[in-house]
C-alpha cells in the first residue's frame, strides 16, 4: 500500500487546525472565567474596605490594657536598668 505524501500532509494540516481551534476555545473559556472571578473579588474587596463600629470597639478593647499597663512597664524597665547599671558599675570599681 503506497501512501500519498500530499494527502498525508493535508490530514496533518487539518488535525493541526482542529487542535488550534480547540486550544483557542479553551483559552477563551479560561479568559471569561478569570474575568468573572476577578470582578467578583473586586466587588467583595470594595464592600469590605469600610471601618465598621465593630472594628472600632475591638481596637478600643485591645488598646485599653496597653494604655493602662504602659506606665508600669516603663517604670519597671527604668528601675531594672538603673539597678543593673549600679550593680555593674560597682563591680567595675
């Protein structure tokens, strides 16, 4: 059985064109899907950028202990530093 070279080339070209068409359809589908997903995430980000009352309350509840204990911490570290300074200073003499 003798294969015709030109018919073989034509069949390869047809299959190549079909493959390219299938790939392009897949790419178009992915682009649509990606753009749809991107628009959804943009919408959700726009809705959640506001600083709500609950955020404010949580911030206040977080900062109250920090503000109350800060002076005591500063005094503690200052006395501790002075104690170490005098201890090391006396050892030096």
